DNA sequence: CACATAGATTGACATTCATCGATATAGCTG
DNA sequence: CAGCTATATCGATGAATGTCAATCTATGTG
């Protein structure tokens, strides 16, 4: 806490002092654990290649994409794409469904709105 | 491109083949540069302490917070907080205004909606 | 069963990043 | 001007991350 804050607190009442830098709010700050949980979602979005993966999955008319069609347009190796997809699934953004030999990835319904909600509720 | 895609492409027309993993979409993928630009915003949000900073700034009734009141509740050193604030400013999320000795940080108006827009437009 | 293919996992490596201590800069005050 | 205070910048360090090559697992096919 800075000195100006102390000065403010010493004032038991009365109008705001000028020359004060600010009055600290006593509202509850976003908790550490909750902040970490929310940061996980944005970490998942914080990579250009993962954003491109999402754009491909989203553009797919069927709503689904398999890994083999996600690897080529990104010019990345197959293990790297699998790694990115895993991060997106663990963040709750993508859904993974294995049918036979192939794995299909799709957007979790409503997840974009959910993320927008996280922002609004900060 | 996987073998099943090749098989699909070799079919000049006709109904969808079963046993195909997927049909690659020819829609334009999010470009590399655009993806990098958008990822910058999410990188800025991808840290728990930066989310907490945003929550404090947002909760402030005046809409502004100075660094001295942002340092204590996060239990971080002053240089670290300055560093995080710089990242948020460079991402276009926070606005910095220096008045006298103090620096005041405030949310850029409408930025939350802008970020939600980035998500929708992926 | 033997083999091929789709996808996941592992281990290594280089890069990026969060954090801190020390220092620099800029504005205020005597 | 000298000293103090708020904030920014710098340099170093340890941790996290993106990428790849190699390998593993599971499913389908002869």
C-alpha cells in the first residue's frame, strides 16, 4: 500500500483528498485459483496454430474434422497437431470423438459464448 | 493429405463414400499473420495475475487504478506488475494515462466486446 | 496372424515467459 | 538544486511451452 493510501485511510470521513493517487477498492479480487482456471482457457487460445485449428474445425460444414485434414493446412507435424488438439480438448473448447480408426474433433456447443461470459464476469 | 482424402478427390462426382475419414474443406483458413495478431490478445489474457489485474481495474468505481494499488493485492513485486500492465496495454486491453507522479490504468472501452468478436469471427 | 494406417505418447531441444533485484527516469517538495 | 517517491526498464534465472523424431497403441485388412 502506498503512502497516499495510508493518508486516505487515516481520514475517518469527509470528502476525497486531492493529490491522492487513488482509493483502494475493497471489493473482492478475482481469487488465485479461479484466475488460474480461467487463464487455462485463454492459454489454450494463445497460440496462432491453435486459433487456425479452431478456424478450420469451425468452417467445416459437418462441424467435425479429423486429424489427417488438420495436419496439412497448418504445415505442422502430426504429433504437434495432436498436442494442440489435446490442449484445446482439455480447455473444454473442442470435443473429441473416436469412430473407428479416426478421431473427429468438433467445437463444444456454446463454448464461444461461455468464453465471452468469462470475460464479462472478470 | 491422408489416403482417404486422395480417394475422395479421385471420385469426380457421386455420393459420399463411406469409410472416408472426412472431406477437406476448401474454405480459407485463418491466415498465419492474422492468427498471430489475434493470438497476442489471448496471450495477454493467458496469465492468472493479469486476469486478476483486470478484475481489479474493472471493479474500481472510478474505472481507474494506479500501480501502487495493484501491487499489493497480487503479492507481486512492483516491476512485475509494471511488466504485466505493459503487456495488457500493448494488447490494446488497458489504457495508460500518466498524471503527475502516478500512472492510471483503465479498461479500453468496448474491448471485452471486441475480444468476443474475435472469437465469433474465427 | 501379419501388416498397414490413424492417432497418441514420449523424450529432447530451443524458445518464450514470469519473476525478481538492481537501476534508471520522471515528477514532486523542501 | 537535493532528496524523495512512483513507475519503468534492464539483466539474470528458472519454469513453461512449441516443435520434432521416434515410438507406441489401436483399428482395420489381407
